[in-house]
């Protein structure tokens, strides 16, 4: 299963410190050897330098792409809509009603989601990882607000494949009074947090997992 806040993990960005490549090590060795051996010519040094530049560009490109994608999904949301509220306190509204199969009970499905706090700050997103999250509904594997918000119940209609829905999940249907997504003393989600999820129901899972 994809790692996500639904499984109590957190996303942290760390500073990127390029490690010396083999090409860079050769370049340093060549420079020091050049002081004691005049046999190394300018053409050889130039070729090594070009290799270092190419290796540096290849190493940095994925990092820049990830940083751009994180920034994009941290500032872009589905269109707003007016929430309807179930008796449980769950807020829901459909951005797009799907035309496929409705969400099944106790089966694996794939969804894309972006999760925000009430102030709009993103704390997790399957889009950033570039693949949907596989999850099982109705068995207590995810927070109650997602079970009800996708499966339906208490006046909430079930989602259908292809549908997009926004959920406003109060603390008692989310993680409650305790912080969540904690690692080494740092917690991604504070206690009593109201969460807003943008959900896209992608498909029924068709792999080999049970």
C-alpha cells in the first residue's frame, strides 16, 4: 500500500547535498596528478569537466521536478463547492459525479487525494507520489470520515468511479484529540484537526493483493 497520512506517515523535504560522483573523484585525482605529471593535457581535463557538468544536471533534474510538483499541489485545489452535512457532522459535495461502478464494501479501490487542514495548507497528496493510493473501505482501515465519504451512508450517496468529491472531516471522524502522523517526536497532524480531502475515485483495484 502506498505510504500516506492515512497510514500515519508524514512528508518532509530535506536539503539536497550532492554526493561526489565517480567523475568528480577522477577530476580531483587528475588535478592533483597534474602538479606532478605534465603528461595530462588540457583536452583531457576539458572532457572530464564536461562529464561532471552532465552528471550534475542529471542528478539535479529529478529534485527540481519534485520541488515544482510539490509546490503545484500545495497551491492548487479542486473548485470550491457548498458542503452538505450528514448527521455525523461530515461535510461533502461533489465536484463531478462518476458514471462507473459505485464504491464497494470491503474491497480494494484506488483513489487519488489531496489532504489539507482547514486553513488550506496541504499535508499529504497521492499526486505528489505520482500514483493512486490503494485502500480498503468499510473495515476500519482508514479514518471514519473517508469510509462514510466514499462508501456513503447516513444520507451521503456513495461515490462512483470517475467521481470527484470534496470532504470536510471533523476531528471525531478523523484522528480525534491525539496528534497523528508522528515520527521521531514530530507530528504531521495536530490533535482535534478538521481535515479537508479532495477525492478522485480512480478504479476498483485489479491487482493480486488481498
